[in-house]
C-alpha cells in the first residue's frame, strides 16, 4: 500500500535538504510533492498511499538518526575498553597502518628482528 516511489523521493529530499544552501531548499522539498502529484494524477496510487509513503520515509529517517546517535554515543562513551581506540599503531585499523597482520610498523616483514 505505501508508495515507495514517494518514500524514496522523501528520503532523497530529507538527505539533500540540510546539505544545500537555503535558497535551493525548495528544490528538494518539491521532489516528493511532484512525485505525489504524478502518481495520483496518473492513477498509479491513491493519495493515502503517497501519504503513507511519506510517513514511512519520515519514520525511517528518524529511526536512523536515533540509531546513529546511539551508536556514536556508544563509540565515544562505551563501557568496555576497546584496544582499537588507543594510540598504539598495532591496534589501529587497516586504514591507518600500512602493515599486514599484527606486525609492528618498525618490524621488517621477513622476520622478527
């Protein structure tokens, strides 16, 4: 029943709206409205379908924002100590250290000395 065409248009608008300058905000805001109009006018969906699609997208955006804030809070104020958060290069992710496995950056690849 929900119009996922309208839901996707709403998700796109919700993503773009805070990222564009104020004078351009009517453009992403008009995208879901234009999608609603075209879907109802062409007989593909009822108005209630498009409104449900918008509601579906809004709930998804709010839930995602809430989950992201919880994840960020857990990453910065987590109860467990994570060794990957230390400054020791051996505990950093693969983006930060150009070594393989558990080798220390100062250790040659061929051996331990």
